[in-house]
C-alpha cells in the first residue's frame, strides 16, 4: 500500500472525485474497502459504518471494523472499493462476481488499478531474449544493472528496453480502460465512469492509475 499521509489523502481525493458526481459520500449506508490495509483510506468526514476485508490481520484504525470475507459483514455493502487489488489476483473475475453477489441492489463498486502496461517488443517473445535473461540473471551485478535500466525506461517512457528485464514482481494482470470495463461488465456490472491519472506514482514508480465506478445489473 502507499506509504505516507500525503499518498493516502491523494487516493481519497481521486476516489471521491469519481464517486461524488453519482452519490454523496456522507449519504452512503456503509463503505467496504476490499483489501484496505489498516482502514486508512476512508474519507475522513464519513461517519457511517466502515469495514475492511483484508487477510493480513493488521490492526485497524479507530472506527474501522475488520472482516476476512464479505460474508462476515453484518449488512450488505452500499459502496465497495477495491484499490490496488485486481492486478494481483489469479482470478479477478471471481472476485468481481463475489463483490457483485454481496452488494446491495442500489450499491456501487469502485475498482482502481495501476496503469502498469509497459510497451514490449517482438524481441521479448523470442528464444534469444530468454537466453539473454538466463545470462543476465546468472550474476547479481548484471541483473541489478538490467533491472535498473528497465525501471528508468518504464518510469519515463513506459517501455522496456531491448535488453531490459521484463519481470513480474507482484502484478500478474495489466489493465487498460477497455479491459477493466470488460472485467466489470463480465462480473455483472454497468460502468458509470472511468478516469485515468497517468502521473500517479506507486512506491516511486510512475505507473499511473485507472479508476472505474460501476453499478450492478
């Protein structure tokens, strides 16, 4: 999760800018943050019930209740947010459908993912590139150099150099506006609005972010 109060406040502002044109935050019956860390990402002025679904077992901030699944909640969610979650999941469709099944009939679902889709070359799919990776990963020094150069290129040009390291540290899904909307539609939602912020940084890497608000159908 994003460290620091400034990053937390910026995320809250971004989510609010997408949700508020459709519903006033303070009128929501409850808010559920799916994968919400310690519960620090709720709007500070919201006085309704706040729940976090997270398997980490962390202690929640004051006023936030923790649960290990949507089924444990005492009421059906009015707004579910899932920020920085879907890109990590083996089966994001199943999670979206799970949220759809739990959501109130008049509920809303906000999904946010990084714009982590670096451009690669045809070379990166060839056997010669795999042999290069075997060579560059054989020693710690050569791997650090290749990884550093790739990180700089991805941060400033959103591309991977020919002799760069295309690695998967945590993200296993990469989204565009179209693919995120199709994921939500396939999970039983209608998308109300999608908005991108290409300059957003995650841990010092300028990956950008994409948020979408949807309602059940």
